[in-house]
C-alpha cells in the first residue's frame, strides 16, 4: 500500500506510505447511498482504535448510481456535518474501469469479490495489515461494527 498516493479532500497530495506500519481500513464512500449511515460506524472504529494503530481512509466514488455528485468541499462538509467524520478522506476517485485509482486496482487484485474482482457498490471495505498485505475484503452490507474483531486481531499482530 505504501507504493500509492492520493489527493486529500483539501486538494493536497498524500503519500500513502504515511500509513505504513498501521492497520488500514480502506472504504469507497458515497454521500447519497443507503449505506451512507456507515460513516458513523467507521468514525467509531477510528475513534476506538486509532491509538492502537488503526487508520480509516475514505475514498468518495460516484460510479454507483451517481450517489456522490458533490465537489470535494461539499463531500467534506456533508461527512463532517452529518456524521462527525474526522478520519482521512480523499478526493473523489473511480474504483473500477480504465480510470480506476491504482490503489483500488491493487486492492481488487489482492482480494477479489464473489463475482470477480470489480467492486459492486459503495462502502466496500478492505482491511490491510501492518505489513501492508490485504487481510480481508468486506461487502458493502458489512456493518463497520462487525469488523471490530478482525481489526483488533490485526492490531494485535503488530
């Protein structure tokens, strides 16, 4: 994961090697999705486990039903206002197709889904261990709180 970089919602380049040695939960997000309330659970995971080395990284994506139409500024304001999001959020990206962000190309290759490696919807989650290896992929329906056991196990391996 350290080989990748992304642009923050504020427009700054961010080398993802900044998260090396941490347990990372990568999520493609959307502000107008039925799963959008998961932001609350993702924030809780971040608050409960960040001191042990967890970081949650949110990547807005508009590829599923046009559910992330806003600008970076609008996305950031929405997430903060409605869900109190303080974990790192990045600029809108594609997760599938020719323009897919290289991080998601790699994540999909490492942990394919039930119907191939493409991401099927918003709030697909990938858990990456301290060693930079993808531990598990979670379906959009997986509630953030259901990941706590896997996260705690990954944190203990450091």
